[in-house]
C-alpha cells in the first residue's frame, strides 16, 4: 500500500524547509528522462485500455508513487522560491 499524498506532504515538510534556493531551483527543473517518460506513457495507455499485466501494474503504481513524491517536493521547492521572491 502506497502512502497517501497528504501523508507524504507531512513527512517531506522538513525536507522542504531545508532546501537552499539553488536546490529548490534544481528540484523544480527535474523531469523524467525520455526512456522513463516513454515507459510511463506506455503503461498509462495500457492502464487506460485495461490491458496491464500484474507485473506492469506494479511497475506503473511504483512510477506513480515516485511521481507523487517528486511533485510534492517540487511544490515545496516552488514555495521556497516564492518566499524568496516575496522577500
């Protein structure tokens, strides 16, 4: 079972507070490499069609969990950068 995004947000709050401006900028710029994005796209299409194998479903769920983690960290990084801009 994957932790909820809300739980991840609470767990990662100290990480967000510890980000330097440079680390925040680099985190905001993170993107999946082309091969990983192609795999995510393929799995998403198969999920939408209902044709995922159990192994592919597990991989897809892991990728979604990782994407949620990165998205939460990126939101925290954007907050850091917004705080700097507002100061």
